[in-house]
């Protein structure tokens, strides 16, 4: 096998031995006949996904580095061979994929195959999609273009979904068991309980029902964040007043008033944001500081300078904004964990909750065009800081 550069694209000559005195097929040059890549000045090895291209005779003429990595095959062993022999793919039921799809002899109106999970010899799984390039609609195949991807990302997604289902099932079981138990008891023995006992049971049922409602709301938020459909309905928001409401709520729930310090620095720019979602952000960050932190919880609100660039509807962060910092004096978050704080199911050193709150907070902040970060507070505890740009009214978005 000789190697020769052509048009800035790495190529390889692959010869086939002659048979019965006849000349073998002409040499096949890897990556040849790919004018689109040549025109763009790209090497197939620059592509992030595996790329396999077969010519009109079904022989492999391109096999990039990503394809070699995904399949664990060497390009030298693949180039020039019939594609069905070079990549003997099977579906999950053990059927030969090339015989099923028959790109060269099948229906001439087909333009490709959607991505699916297939197996290489030895059970190696790959995600395969194909595109049929024809000389004209309904004409013979000129190129067969196959993309290959590993299954690791899909498996991580599947594991994440499985973990989400398990977490939700666990979180639902406890309150629903409580609701079922108390309602069944009240229905069966209503006359035996005093008014105070009935009230206590109903209050417990109400609290557990609220817990289920919150969990369902979290799941809906995750779905909207993951799909990019989280809506932001912007209205004027008084951030200091919103923070005072949350602090008053914690004090009414039994926290000492002197545990909270609220600092408002300088005149704040007018803020247009979604009030309900701002309440979600503040509620989660303050709840974390109270539950997992110690000492005084310090909340600081200050104007944030513009990040640069021209402010537009698609670049609201270029405008001034409002920065909110929530700090506590607890043990803080270990350095090695700070990169995972805003991921799903992160709960820190103390168990409890679904571990979805900070993931949702980050999604809400980013839906507003803002940023959020975590660090260490001056007192040694955790410090969360988020910035919301001033935004624009919903009717102007």
C-alpha cells in the first residue's frame, strides 16, 4: 500500500490481486472523489463522527479516523474492500444489515437509512446511518455514505433516564403511602378520632400532596429545559422585595430572624423577568443555604455591569443586569464537587430531596439569558451567585 497526498487530503492506494489472468479492479484512493471536503479544505479525519464512503461498485474509498476508533478496525484493512465485507453489520436480531437494506440493488427511490443500533462481529455496538447519493433521482448509486457513532452517549442518556425514573418512583412512594394510609384510616374510623386528630391527619395529607405537586412541577420543568421549551414571561420584578418575602417565609417557619442578612447595594436597573421562575430560583437557593449551611445566610443584591457587545433581543446579557449572591457559613462544597453542583441528582454530602433543584435553577437562569456560578463564601461556606440581564417585556421579545 502506497500513501500519497492529494489536494491536501490524505490518501491511500489499495491494490487488489488479479484473478484468472484478468486485471484486478483499478486502485482505490482513500478519500478520493469527495469534492465537498476538498472544496472546504477538510480532511475526513477532521470530522467528529465516523465516515465511510463506498463508490459505485460498493468498494470503500474513505474510512476516517473516527470510523476506525468507533469500529476498532484499521483503515488499511478496510479500504478497497466491498463495504458489506469490510463492515459486516448485523441488527439486534442477528440479521445481516446489508442484505436487508441492499443499497445497490434495492429500490432506486430510496435516499438512505435512518440511524439505528447495529452490531459488528464480536458484539461491538455502533450507531449507523446511511445516505444514498445517486447520479439522478431513481438512478444508480454513485456513492454510499455511512456515518458511524459510538453508543456511549446514548447509554449515558439511558442511564440518566433510568436514574430519573428510579428517583421519581422513590420520591413518590413515600408521600403517596402516607396519603393512602391516612385517608383509609379516616374513612374507616372517622368517628373514633377527635377533631384535633382529624386536623393533624388532614394537614399531613395536605403536606404530602404538596410534595407530590412539587415533584411533578420539577419533572415538567426538566422536560421543558431539556427540550428548550422553557417559557419566560417577563414582567417587572422587584428583586429586593422578592428576597424579603422569602426571608419572611423562613422566619415564619421557625428560623430566627437574625440568621438572615439582606444587603442591597446601589440603585438597581429595572429588571424584567418571570416572577414565578425568579421565586423558584430564590426559594431553592435560600432553602439550600438554610438546610445544608450553617450560621448567617447573607444575601446581597447589586447591579451587574454589562458583559459587552450590543444589546439585542438575542443578546440580552449585553445589557446591565441584577446580581444576587447567597452565602452561608457552613462547611461549603468540596472543590472536586463544584463542577457537578448543577447536574442532575447532585445532593452533596447530605442526602434528601431529588437532587434536581439546582439543575432546574441553572436552566431557569440560562433561559433568562443569565449566568450562575458556585464558589466558596468568605466565611467558608457555599456561595451561589446568579446574574439576570435587565431583559425586555414579553410583548417585545
